[in-house]
């Protein structure tokens, strides 16, 4: 009898245990979550983009005249002094003559030669006339001494001598003109390679306007260049600035004088810079994904010692991070925020449960946001809430 009661009690206890296990299994378990505590701290909001370094003033030296530029001995990176000769330009070879032009030029040479012969004959004629008038003057002087002829006749003889002398000088000058015309006509017949080599004094020396370094040699080999053709780029590598193409929505938040940091430039330290100016016009730039974006060029100046960035040169790639806002505030991790309609919300922790709460935020960066209303310092919020977390659900710290 006693043993039967013991078995009944044991069976009852086992049944109660099973029921308790079933009830416990059916009860909702707390959701394990990661928690963060709301606290006051510094917040810095930045915008970043890729930029390049560039020399502030790049001088492109051009050819002052057209001609044949001799090969340059300079190389990229060479230092040049102000006033140093960086290029030499000599006259071009004459152009090739076609058959018609050559025959016209040959006829012009023959005509010029005939004009020279005519001028030489005119000189002989003028000299003969001068000799004749001198003899007449001699006879007139003898007759005037004996009062055989009038004074006017004597003066007429002297005038004839002077006129004949002037005619000789005119004929000689005409001969010189005809000789120059003959030389000009012969010059039109010169073919390429037939002219004698020009002297060193005939070349135009192109000089450097500044003291700096050669950045780019545009025309290196010996070649014919037209007037105004770019020859070489010069600049001072110690006078660097940074040009960054920010998206227009980020550029409107940037102001001249804002602090900037230069990263991913190849060195071990972050370089200091500041915004110098924001250009007033934007431009369209196609991204790597083929998307057209409106960009604005922002110019930055280095503010640290040049020893920190002296390894940078013209056209080097950098990442620029510009600080558009900084200050103190009540901060919430960005991972705790989610959208609730048009508002921001968080799951705040109270009495071991998660409670959905709307919040108002101001400035934010990639890590945290500044809380305006909705949370107080010391409260805890759920980080990266999953779909298991809902309003009023029990939670436990993971």
C-alpha cells in the first residue's frame, strides 16, 4: 500500500516537471542584443573625396616665332634658372618649288640680269655724257676769258656738268638696285638643303621666365614649330596646392578656411591643410560606374611644414577630408538609428525591455549622430536591432 502511494507521488512529480518544462519552453526568451550607452562627446562631421596635388603656378613656354626648333637637352625634373636658355629656334628650310613656280622664278632671274646689264650700259652713257660736258665747260671757260661768250653761256656749261655728274650717280645707284633685285630673284630659286648652314647668331633663344623645374617637355625632338606652339612646362615643386572635385551637394557645405586632412597619399602621417577657395562653377564628371555627377573644384593649401609633404609632386593622388562641422553634443551610435516613417527612431532599454522611441538628430558622421531630443545621457540603446527586436520585447545583453 505504501509503495503504491510512493509510485503515485513520483509519477505526479514527473508529470509536474514535464508540464513545467513545456511551460518554460513556450515562454518567450529574451533576445540577445548589443547595447550602447548615450553620452556626451565631441563630434566631427567631414566630407571626403579624391583629389590631386598640383603646382600653384605652371608656366607653359611657347615658341615666340615659327621655325625649326633644335633638340632640347633638358629632361623632366631638371632645374632651370630664370633667364636660362631652354630652347633654340632657327629659320626653316625653304619650301620645294613646283615646275611652274621654278620657271617663273628663272624668268624673273633672267629679267633681273637684263636689268643689271641695262643699268651698267646707262652708267657708261652717263659717264660719256659727263666727259663731254666737262670738255664743253673747259672750252667755255677759255672763251669767257676773252669775252667771246656771255656769262650765261658759261653758267649753262657748268650746269650741264653738274647734271651729267648727277646722272652718273643716279645710274650707279640704279645698278645697285638692279643687283639687289637679281639677288632676290635668285633667292626664290633656292631649294631645301641648298642653303648654307645658318650661323649661331641667326637663332632665337627661348629663355625660362622663372626659377623652377621642368614638369613636361611638350616638344622634345628637333621639329618645325608654328608661332605660339607650346614647348615646355615649368613650375616650382615646393609651391603645391590640392585640387579636389567634390560633389556639389558636399561642396555647398564647405567654406573657405575650413580645416582639412590629407590621407592615403603614401606617407605614414596625416597632412594638415585648409580650404583656400571654392570655385563658383560646377562641371559634369562621369564616375567609375558610368554615372554623371555634378562636381565642384575645391582648392586646399597645405598648412603643415613642407618637410612633411616634400615627397609629393605635381599630379599626385590624395584623399582629402574636409571638416564641415565640429563640436560637443549628446551622441548616439549611428548603428542604433533606423527610420520610422519620416522620422528617426531607436530602441531604448528600460526594465529589461526594448522600447521604440522617436528621436530628433542634427549633425552626423559615419559613426555617430548628435541627439537634439528623445534621449538622455546614461540611457542605453540597442545597436543594429534585428527583426526579432520589437517594441516591448524582452532583451538581454549579448
